[in-house]
C-alpha cells in the first residue's frame, strides 16, 4: 500500500464565508423524509448528547448509546473551568477572528484553519442555546452573563457555572436529549458498549454492542453512525479521564478502515494532584485558574526535605517566573508541564514521592487576604484538602502534571466525516480543531459546536447525497453476522486465557511505558523502546491475562480486558506517530527538536501536515497518510512566552 | 503532617448478589495493608485484585469519574449513603476516615425504584424517566436569542446553580427512610423554575415530574432532611418546599 | 376533571400537604382545648360551667364532626403513607444509621409518637367523655361534674404518669409536625426558617407543659 495524500474537503473561498456558503450548497433532506433515516449516536457527552438531541429535533430517528447507567454521566461532566465564546460582552477587544487566531496559534499550527474558524464563529450560538436551556451561568449584579479570563488568554471570553461548567452544559444537552426521548424521537440504550463498526458495501451501516448487564451481543443498523466517544487519555492508565473512558469505539473504527490522525498529540495538564501510591486509580485535576494566584516553586537544593514553610525565599526557585519573566506562572499548559518534569528530573521534586512541585498561595493570601482567596478558590482548596489531607491555606499545594486530553483522534474532513462514508466523528474523538495543543475552555466549545451546529448540516448533506438508505440493510446480513462472531470469539478468547495477571496489572504496565517514553518529553530511542515494550506486553496479555467470571452477566473485568486490548494497540500507534513526527509541536515535545532556550521547535517544512494512520493488520506497520495543512489566514510563527 | 507509613487492616461485610433475580447475602472479607491515602473505591479495587488472583468473582460496583461529579458511584457505607462524611461522594471518601481494625458494612442503595443488578450495582434509570417527564426547557437548537437578552438576578442565578449542582447519584433516595426522590426532583424543578426561561413550562413540568416520581414507586417525603444531610452536593430541602408550593398552585391553577 | 382531582389528591405531595394542614388544625384544637381546660384552676364551678356551655350548644355536633373528619383524615393518611413508604423499600438495609445532620428524634419517631397519641385519645375519650356521669347543679342548672371525674381519675399516680407520657409523646410529635406542615405546604424561607422552627418547638413545649400541669394539679388536689 502507498502513502496517500488526503484531502480535508474544505470548500474554497474566503474563510469568513465558506461555512455559510457550504451550508447553502449542502443538500437538504425533505422534512417528511427525515423520519425515514436512522442515525446511531455513540456516546452521550457534550458532542453526543447535543448531536442526538439536535438531529432528533430535526426529525431523524436516533438511537443513542452510552456506557454508563445514564447519559448524564459522560465524562464531559468533569470539565471545571468554562467555555469560550467571542461574545465580547466585556468590551475588551474580543472577536470571532481573535478567538480563531488564538485557537490556531494555541494549537501550534497543526489544526485545520477552516474548521477552527467555523468553531469560533458558532461559539456564540452555544452560549445562547445553553442559556435558553436553563444552564445557570454565572451572572453579574445586573443579571448579565459574567466572563473570566482563562488559561492565559488576554481577553475575558470564558463563560462559566462555578467550577462545574462541564456538568451544567452536559446536563443542558442531556435535558434536550431526554426531551426527545420522551417524544419517542430518540431510543436510548444505556449500559451498552460499542465493540464493532459494521460496513456494508464500503459504507457505515451499523454497530455491534455488548449489553453490559446481560452480556448479550446486539446488532443495530442505521444510515449513518456518529462516534462521540471522547479521547484516549486512559492509554496512560493514570489520567484525569473517567474509569470507563476508553478508545475502543474509535479504535475499532480505525481497524475497519477509518484513519487515526495525530495520535501522539496528547495534552498533559500541569495542575493535578500528585500520585500517592501504587494503588492509585486516577488523577484529579484542579482548575488551572489556580495559577492566576499561586506561585510554582521547588527548593534550590536537590533533595531538600525540609517542610516547605521552613525553606526561606532565597532558597526557593520560582522557576516559571525565572525562565518566563513576562508570562510567569501563566505559561501555556505544555510549557508549565514540561518545566515541572525538568525540575523533577533534576532531583528537585518535593513530597514523599519526590514527584511533585509546590503551588504556593502564601503571597496571594498575604496580598489579598484569606477571604478573597477563599472566595476565588474555596471549592478547589476543599477538594485538595479532602484528597490529600493537607490544608493549602497553610501549606503549599503539591501538584504534578497528568494526562488530561487528547487532541488527536479519528481523522475527519470539513464535514466531520471520516474517510469511511457514513461514519462521522464529533468532539474529542476527532482531531480537527485543536491541532497539537488545546487551549483552556475550548473542549466544551468544540464538543457542543460539533453537535449543535455542524453535524445537523453536514449529516443532512450526506444523507441527501447518498442513496444507500434505499438499499435496506437489516441486521441479519452477513456483515453483521461476521462482526458479531468476531466479537464473540474475542470475548471467549479473553475468558479462556485464564492466565496469572489481572487486567489492571497490564494496564498499569502499559501506563508506565507510555508515561515514561510517550509522555511530556519524547526522543527517538525512548519511542523505539516503547514500541518494542508494548509489543511484548501485548503478546503477554493475550497469553497471560486473567479474566474471571462469564460473559452472560455484569462482568467489569471482561469490559476492562476488552478496552485494554485496544489500548495495547493504540499505545503502539501513539508511539509510532510520535516517532515519525520528528518535530516538536504543542503537546508533542521531541527532545531532538528544541530551540536553544529548550522550547518546542516546529518543523514547518517537513511536518506542517496531519498524519492520518491507516490500519494494516495488528502486527504489520500501519500506513502514515498525509493531509497537508496550509495557513493562509494566520501566519506561521514560533510561539514564545518569554 | 499526617503519618504515611501506617497501613490498616479491615473487616468488610459486603452485599453479594449474582443478578437481579438472586436473593443476595452479606459476605465477610478481610483486607490487610490498606493505605489511609487510598480512596474508598481504591480500597475496593485492592480487594478485587486479591479476589481475581484467587480466581473469585470480584465485587461489582458502579464508579466512573472518581472525582465526585459524575454521580455514578453509590454505596451504603456503614448504613450511610456515600459514607459518613458530609458533602462527599464515595469516590472522594478516603480511608483515613476509618481506623485500623474497623468493620465496614457495604451495601447497595436500596429502593423499590432502584433494583439491584449485581452486588452493589443498582439500576437508577428511574431518574432518567423523571427527567424525561419534564426536566427540560423545550427549546430546540437554533431557537435561542442572545443570552444577554434575558437578565437573571444574581441571587436567582445562584439559587438555580445551587439546585443544578445535583449529580443524580440517588443518595437522597438511599438515605431517606421512605426511599423518597423528592430532593432529586425538586432540585431540577427549582433550577428551572428560578429562571425566566424555565417559567414558561413550570406548571406542566412540576406536575408531570411529580406524577412520574409517584408512578415509579418512590416513597413519600416526611421532612426529615436525611436527604439533604447525605447529599454530596449539599442540596437544600428548601427546594422541596418550593416544589411543594409549585405543585399545589399548579394543580389548582393550570388549565391543562 | 374528576381524574385530575383524584390524581392531585393521591399525589405524594398533596397527601403530605393534607397531612400537614390537618395536623395544624389539630394543633389549633390542642391549643383551645388546653386553654379551655385551664379553667379548672378556677375551681369546679368555672370548669363544669365551661364544659356545659360547650356541650349544650347544638353546634357542638358540627364541631365534633369536623374535628373527627380532620382527625381521621390525619390518621388515615398517616396509615396510608406509612404503608406506601414501607413498600418503597421492599428489601431493608442490613445496617442503616442516620447521619446526625438531618433527622432528629422527633422526626424519626413520628409514626410511633402518633400511635401513642392515638391510643391515648381512645383511652382519654373512654375515661372522660364516656366516663362516670356525676351531676352537679350550679344556679339551679344541673350539669355533668367533669371536675370530679378528673380529680378521681388523676388520684392514681399511674394515670398521671401515663397522661404525662402521652402528652410528652404528643409534644414530640408536634415539635416536628408543626414545622413540617409548613415545609409541606411550601413555606421555607431563609429569613423565617429559624423563627418557624423555634415556634414549632416553643409550641410543643407549651402544649406539653400546659397539659402535664393539669394531672399534677389534680393529683395534688386529690388528697383533699
């Protein structure tokens, strides 16, 4: 097979008009015909719930699937900080163009310009829609919407609902979803896990799911499938993702021919609560707004084990302020994370494990008083204290970076359709809008933009253009039969291995390999090691994993084993992508490609493109296809935060 | 500074039930070497790892985000929903709140409307049915006007947010001696009725949500406030009063 | 239309509201009953005349019927709600304890204190309303000597103790019920909650002390 140059199908024209033009040129499905179309939506997070609700409102017949017991629990719920939009309510110079510009630049020029512009231009509508649904956004005393600045942005464009913005936006989308459920326009399938995608004549025509309660393998047919299944951060075992967050749906689609784009672009969030021990199951993020007032430091001397408050100022190294005098503690996420790692590698880590740095509020409390700090961060401080049993008003917080978000994902074109016709990918599961690094408060924006305002148009165009729905597909067809038998066989294999190591054991080891070699800082030899080690681990997994119980019942171990089997392949793909991308960009830092000041150095001549990986057999190297990126509206510049 | 070196030995009494039809029983386990820094669920993970290695069926429990917001985790711990700590979900409860040698009883949330599916996992889809009965504003995508055309007083926005903080975990039902869902339902009713955009459907909403709640077999409220006390998000029973008042006036006034 | 009212009246909320309203009306009865009975401190004549005036008025039947209706509504709903609440959790907990932050002794014992009060009311009616019929004439009007019934009844310390126990149960019942009725109707406001809860407790104490004082007074009178 040869490397393909792939096309993002971006319409020609002035970037400001192409979405409007494209919508006009898109074909429409006659209102009375919409009910004849079946659409499957997998996942009920911001992207999935908003897409399902909106498409149902238009009249399509929707089948909505989620892994949890209720669509309200998708992990979008855990987003704290806020959602961006260029309303310019504070009158501080924001505009759609500026939001677009910041997002492209923040993504280190590895996103698709036209997608980002569309995202910026529909962001305002999201705020309106959410407010109309009854999302209780923060208000000022006049009753108008409040904004805050977030993640180092120079304008205040972030809307928020206390520290629970993701929860509130998700519950808004969920309420719209349930509204359509009550009207019978959406059929809801909870506690179902997608385990394969079904193609008929090269087009997406259904999915295979496992009923988590009964273990039954179920088949569902449709005219199109929307994957809204989130990111793959749990490849690292420890991340801020939920326990059930997994990459299986996306990865099975990849194995059915969909391209996986830029898998090495992962975001590591700098302000998480450090790991406490071997039994830790997940990491907890604290809003990065903490860096507005907290000062990051480590002791000057290596291995200084004195309690933090006994270390005088002159023996502390406020390294972010020292290295980046103009941005200081507010440098972007990737820069803050990498610098923390550098300090720890230099032996200056703090705490019992030595894998943490201090985030100190002493000076902020001295300056503004405890009450002001409490009003701003009280809930975060409480959460920190609950988890660590230390009072951050008196002792500096200990923080460490953790995997948080994955910018890469299934490749989609401008219409959010993958290279497999009829397979659409929305939200974190796709790759298109954040490039190599996502800005704070932009994930919520993208998930909802895709679901509320993009997919209704592009899906309609696909369905109106594509007439395959006329060849009726039933779940009795051989394609479904085959997919089901493969899935059943795999489950039986897992149950029959009866080895000696638990699923978590394998997952933890994979996590260690990933964090060590495909983490904040990557180099050629490390990545090669990772690929070899993962291959070995995968072989061992299929020989020695122990999955107890049976299929015909709730079997959490079996669920995990199925997911870890996919992580064990995806991890290798991530390492491979990182190895091939011999430049540093955003969250992807290659030690071989850095400036003299140890900053990430892009290589626009050779890597200003999307790597879209094509599956070529489990133990055969995948093919690295390329979509060239062109930047005609935002000039390519090197980021600098000095 | 706390002591990191101590580890605890615990006696666990855990409800085991094969599936929805099984009768179920309490089984005793001994777990040694538990670190006080572990979360309650990590302690159960540890138990499960041990059980799997012994070839036994691990204890099934619901969990997902493990940061106290998704509402997936449940558990009655020593007879209290989400355990003894105020405003804390099970996943945020840490073992340092227990003592070496403690016996801990772990049961599923119990209510007729929350049937047990396996071990500690219960079916809470009744909550979704209640939301589907009216817990929304009927606004289709694209209908909305500019968000600032509807100013909302800060106090109402705050009260609405207080109610909206509900994570739908069902601790209120589990801790209520009557298995009443009033706190859950009233939180949604309040969140929307405190906002102008929710006012349009307020009368129909409160009636259909309450009727659905009754139909699903939840108990009646006896104003004991155990729901409020066990709510991990501290949702106030003044929301229940608001719903009581709105239900009454809606029943009298509404023309539907 | 009929089905609407049926649905409303059988809804969990309205059942509780009826429970609350009837409870509050019964509180009103308790207060008037207690205040009226205080006439006993003025001696047999005042007390007996008061009782006679009340019972000789034909309207007493209407009032009694009303009271009975209120009482049986309260009782019937209590039974129904308790049964429903029991059904709502068919499998009981192996271990259940209150958080210490929500319910209190009064609120968690409502059915039991209610039951004690019910038994008490039955006995109370047997002992007094349908008890020994002595007569006495004041100003040539012959009337029932309820005062004597009372004095004789409370000559027994057991009767006094039972009465005080029942009234104490009643007080506990009312201390939660009074506030609870307002909550059920929908009155809960941060500015007035404290006042309301205090009033609820104060009313309960007032009723309890007021009623308890009477048998003690009678007992002390009984020796003479």
